């Protein structure tokens, strides 16, 4: 008789996993307050309060809210005056938005390979990819790992390149006392439903540069440049708070968030540190135990990391310790034991179902440009190996369970290993 749950045996996990997102009376009260206030959007008090609190939380002088973490990346490039023909260095393993933002401003995303132990962009490969056209590097703080940030800052400085941080996966990681979103010129965050800080949809940008903050503020608001970034300013006194004179407008669109989103974010931000602490304890426990299991490799954690945030919790698989069982079969078996979605990492962007810039006519500016943005021309062997052979990830909300629930994950791995013959 089969033992493994995928073959009809009893599963290891009997209970359900924590739901995401977590809400309470605070959210309901604040939403109710916004509803009856009649101020539902456009620089309302909740957005202003959240901007201030989020900037303080990340450790930057300024924060600007926007509709999502896709448009924030595009706005970051526009604020840095990046456009047609400029080359942007982007990791080959990330959500498609990190590369799409480049073609959305008619720039060229140059896809660069990753480090095998962190799945984050490889500084050595960054150096190899720099040309006279390179204007910026976008790094991604991916899953529960971080790129070699100090090395990359040095490369950016030496080559006079802007550094943009896509921190959509990591709200609140602490590296040497600083948080992702505060290392580079501009940080980009997503508050989409699945992320570690969420309002369903939403995004924010962080920066220490006043000129960038002003431009970002204008870009989210149909191009209206703010008179002051001091969010305590009374708008009545400042004629709605925007310059009226010629020369103070940039071309843009409406990328604003609503007061409802800002209200939710204010409450979720209050919950964040406690959630991070809990997830961190469980992740550290799992990673420590993983070291004792042949064929399960925790992701790299740098010694400078004081607190690690996780989007998906990721780890690596070595099939030779599982009688050469393919990782996709292993993921299915693990998922069946745990009643939890177990996923591979992102598809490498040189051949990703959701990153197909050549299908969009407006990117066909000329044949030369079209050729340069063709994802297939980039070789990303480390990304491909991670995706095809190694990657195992699950949503961060599972880390909100208790320590004994983590033992279910460990027991499930052991059980699959013991009964691997059933799967061969
Ligand atoms: C989610 C995500 C984005 C995009 O954010 P949305 O709010 O979904 O538009 C960008 N980059 C990364 C790495 C992400 O995970």
C-alpha cells in the first residue's frame, strides 16, 4: 500500500495553514472612518500619514505612494530620466515587472545571471554587462535573500550608474542597520495581495533625494509638481499644494492610490514587525534543520543580515540525494503531504511566459531596438538551473504558523526521502 499522500496515503499535515492577509478590528474601523469622511483619494490624510510612516520605517527621507509595484519601477526610471536606447542591468530571475519597466520607457533591459546560492544578481556578471550605454542597475531583494549590496553599490559608483532597488519581496529586512529601499537612489515596493505588506494592490517608492521625490510625486499625479514634500502642509494654504506656473509640470498619468488602501496599509504596517519576527524565527529554525538533511540546501544568508523578510520562502534541492527524483515530482509530493502550494522559482526572463516584449507592437520602434530587447539573446545558465533543477518555494504566510508546524515540513521531506521508490 502506498505511504505517500500523492499516491493516496495519509498526509503528514492535518491542519490548515495561516491565511493571508491578517486583518482585525483596526482595519475595519479605519476603513469605516475613511468611508464616512468623504475623502477617498488624492493626497488625503491617510496617504500622507502612511508616506511619512513608511519613509521612517524604511529609513529614507521621502516616500511616495503609487498604484502598484509595476508602475513604481517605471516611475523610478522616468524620475532618473532614463529612456530610449539606455541600457539597464536587470537580474535574469525575477518577476517580469523588473524587466518590463525598462521596455515601458523604451530602454533596453540587459538580463544578467544570478549567484547560485542566493538567486540574486551576480556582481561579477554585472561588471561584464556594463557598456557606455548603461545608465542604471536594478537589483531585486529576492525571496529571502539579498544581493551583495556593498559590492554592487561600489560598482554603481565607479561606473556612474544609478542603483534602483526592487524591494517588492522584502519590506523590513535589516542589513547592517539599513533596510532594502534605502541603499540605492530609489527603492520600489509592491503592496499587492501576496506581498509581506499589503493593501490588495498598491506600491511605494523611497528615496533620500528631494529632487527625485518631487519628480516621483509629480509622476504619480498626472505631472503636477508638489509645492512641498512636507506632508504636514495645509493644502488650503498652498492652493492644493501644486505649482501652477509654467515649467513645473512633467508629462505623466494617474498612478495614485486611494485613501482606503492607505488606511489598510497604516494598520498592516503596525502588524509588520511582529509578523517579521515570527516568520524569522520559523525560517531560521527550518534553515538550521535543512543543514542536517542531505539534498536540502538553505539559501545564503549574509552575516550582515540582522533581520530577514521573506516573500516566498525558498530553498534548494539536490536530486542525487533523492535517487535522482526530479524536483518537480518532489514539489508535487511535498505539496500533497503538506496541503500547501509548493512552487518553483520564477521562470528565467530569457524564456518566461509572462515576459514577451516582442508581442507588443509599440516596442517595435525600429528593427535594431527590437533585436536588442529580444529576451532569447541572453544566456542565463544559473537562472535556468535554479528554475529547472533546484528551486522549491512556498508563500511566506506559512511561516506565521507555530514551530511544531515547521516540523511537519521537515517530517514531510523525511517521509518523501524514505519512500522515494514510490515515485520513481
Ligand atoms: C510583485 C512584484 C512586482 C510588481 O508589483 P505589483 O504590485 O504586483 O505590480 C515587482 N517586482 C517584484 C520582484 C515583485 O515581486
